[in-house]
C-alpha cells in the first residue's frame, strides 16, 4: 500500500469511527501523522459507500490478525531479551537508540506547538541547549523552528547540533530548567544518542538554499572538515538522479503530478529525462505538456515542493524501498 493510499484509508476510517473514536486514535499519533490525516479528511468529498465499506472491512481483517502478544509491555520485554542476549552494557547502548526515553514528555508537548511559538520559547537560551532540544525534533519541524531565529543564532545552533554526539544527564537537567515546568524533572538517565552530523544534515535539507549557504559558510569558518561532512550527508533534490529506475518508479507512485511539475521547475534536464523515462508513455507526454504550458511559479513554492519530495524519499528509504549509490559508498542507503 502506498503512503498516500494509506493516509486516505486512515482518513476514511477516522470519519467512520465518529468524533470520540477518531479523537482517541489521533491522540496516539505524531503531529505529522495527524496533519497528514487531517489534510486528507478536509480534502475528501463524496466518498462512495463501497469505498467506506471496503476500508472498514480491511481494518477488521487487520485487527483480527493482531497477536495477543500486543498486550505485553513491549519495551520491558525487549529490555529483558536484549540483556539476556547481549549483556547489560551492550543492551543499554542498543536500547538507547530504539526505545524513546519517557523523560522527554515536555519536548513531546513542544512538538504540538506552532514553530513560531517554540522559537520564541527557546531563542533566548544558550545555543547548546537549543541544539539539544532540536535534536529531539524531526528535521522538517526543526527547520521550521530555526527559520524564525536570527541568522547568527541559526548558524550557531546548527554548528552545535552537528557536533552534538550525545546528551549527558547534566545537559538534560539544564534542558529541563530551560523549559521550566514544561519538561519533566531530570532523573537518573543514561547518555542518549542525539544530534551529530547526520542530524544537522537532515535539518539542513529543509532550511532553504539561502539559509543553507549562510549556515555552511559559518560552520566552515569554525571547522572546514565539519562543514564538508555535513554537505556530504545532505541530500538535495538534484541527488534524485542517483536513485535507480526501480526506486524511481516507487517514488513516482507516491508523488502527485502537481507537486512533481512544480518541483521540476529549474531542475537539470538529466533529472527531467530520467523522470519521464520511468513513466508510462501517456503519463510522460502529459507531464511534458504540463511542464511546457505551466506559467511562472514562485521560488518558494518550488522549494517547498522539492522539500516534500525529499521527505517522501527519506520515508521510503527508512522503509527500505529506495536505495541510491553515492554518499557513503556505492551501497549507501538514503
């Protein structure tokens, strides 16, 4: 099932559940998931009864296949198994990466706030504290927050995020004080793996070309090797050319024609040609016509469309559906 198809079915199910049922489900989702489903719900009109019935039937089928093991405390079970298999030290190191620390409830609340509100709340804190906070956010959310900072603060924050290799208990206590009562009290915690070059690069993919150039220049003045490392990890829209044909066809199934047409404004001919080659003849002819006939488009709209496609690529990469050669070696995954 494609991402867009899954969102549509989820939106239909939410409407079928009624207000209370839908609200209970949405409470369990991330802000981005709620936004995607909400947008789909708003855009839907005249849904056929047959489609609603099919979605409910599929949902019942999926629920019927849920194992009774789902009722177990999965985190505790995983900890026990890992400790038995790997020993406590190795298990703790691995678990830090795969189990969300419950002491970040305050930051989870921040994720539901408007970016401008989060910016106003944290912009007067030390850049190291800000970087620690942003390390908990998804790249797209973090970029929306730093976009509201001054250029100097934005550059300093990204530099510190790139050099952040973990969060010590003392730093989390400082973070707790910075957010006051919004964050839970700092307790005995292991060092959490957050930040680093990859985190900085992922955030940079969403800040826009003008801010990107300024940030890289600022980091370069402090550490040229670090600036290069971040650039090496970044994935730009033009890097789509590195995706193989099979992966490209997977991507095209997830991207709407309108978004693609907008994103391709000013793109290299080589990339356009590759996209057209991976379409059906009819779809390629229609795309060519739309590209030739569409009027001027704002640069901000083009960049936003490209960001959306990059986000889809990253999701497909996380799901193991797309692989590209290039950054990190011929067998690197994006």
